[in-house]
């Protein structure tokens, strides 16, 4: 019966994504562009905090600029070393954590985006960029790419988690607010009770974007959610065993109400990890060989008030990550009590 439900859901969503000209993905594969719209009706009234939602770690880092200055998120020692051109090339191998663009991630089913932003030293304007060691694309360009997808898929809901800010004063924050408002307009969802947010209520209001802002500046805008509403505990380990133990422990400590929850299913390199795999980079040294084991942990999870909610990964295209997370929602199909909120 569960297999039939999964097959039916895939049929409703469609089976082909638009071709990816970059060559990162094959042209023919299952597309999760409308997976929220395709969930069965009784899940439309389940709080989003109880659904299983796939996300990406350092979501913007599919492209970083080797030619730009090293970011203000780096130590003075790294900044000095980066004056050597080879050092930036090696940094890129460890700064990139995704292969897919925002659009491609959205089509694959990713709905939570981990965002770190910064101004660029020496820029005369107030331009804001994504950053992870090296500068990425302009935030404005990323927001417009996301909005274009949402306009074409009006029943899909996304989480934008702005959790790190570098070299940003009040003027930069205000500039970012204007960009967010201009990009999404009425799609922005005002901060409210977490338990009141279901697919149905958001569809009725035509809201599609939840913005989380880990900075006191959130108090000045009704569409900004405080960072404490979306905790994302970080294991900070290179060990899959320790990561899984940490994920289990933090899930057990999850507050049953009042917030979303992010399970960061990621491994973090240490200095000696980078030294050993300097040329190989993050993907080849740490992620590629460990991601299948991490995915095995994901497969045995269940969403719900005390279960998984948002799960993030590096290189979401290397395994069938998004589909695996989305299909966890099939486990809720008979649990009708979740819809009584």
C-alpha cells in the first residue's frame, strides 16, 4: 500500500525536470518541483513543523569567486595566505558544498536554504553577497531566481534562513530588507505561531516565503522570523557515528511546540582533514564516501512533533536525498491526529 501511495505521488508531481544545461544533473529524472502541492489532502492541515522537509547546507555555495577578496568570515592568517593564487583555488574546493543552483535545488525538492551573507570590502555601494570563505553570487540575483520558481509553482513553500552576517552595518541590513521585500512582496509570511502554519493556511493567504533572521534587526520587520524559531544544532564532527548520535540526541531534546527544527546531516572538516585531502576538496575527501551512510539514517526517521522536520545535506544531488526526505511524509498518512491543530 505504501509503495502504491509513493508511486501515485510521483505520478501527480510529474517525472521530468527541465534539462540542466550545466551538466550537473541528467536531463531525465524524477522532478520534485511540486511535491508540496502533491501531498495528500489530510497533510494540508498538518503544521509545517511536523512535516519532513529537505534542505541544503550553505545552499548558495555552488559558485564562489576565486578572483574576489577572501571573505571577512576568514581568519587573518587565511587572508594572508590567500594572497597566493593557488591558495584560493584550494579554498574553492573546500568552500563549495553544493553542485546545483537555487533553481535546480528547488526543482529537486529542496525547500530550506541555509544562507550566509556579507558586504564586500572596498565596494562603494551597499551590495550584499553570499559568502562561505569566498564570495558567492549577489544576494539579489539569488532572491530573483528563487522568486521566479515560486511564481511558477504557487503552492510550494520555502524557508530562507539568514544565519550568518559579516561586515554588515545597519545600512546593509536595510538594503537587504528592501531587496527581500522587492523580490517577494506579498509572498512573504509574517511571523506568527509556528503551530498555525500549515500548507492550507499559507495557500489561502498566498504566502510562500518564511524569512528567518538571526540578528536583533528582525524586530523591525513583521515578515522576519527570529532565529530562535528555527534551531539548527551543529555536530561539528568528521565522524558519521558521532554525527548520527548527535542527531538522535538533539531530536530527543527537540521542543514539541513553538519552533521548527533543523537536523544538519553534515560532516565538518577539521584542519587535519583539509591538510590530508587538500587537493581533493570537501566532496571527494569527506562527503562522497559518507553520504550513503548518512542517507541510511534519514531513511529510518519519521516526521512529527518529536520527529524530524527539516533535514539538510551537502551536495544534495549526489544521492537521492530530497526524494528520500519527502517520502518520509508517507509515514504520516495514517496518523490523522497530527492534523488536529
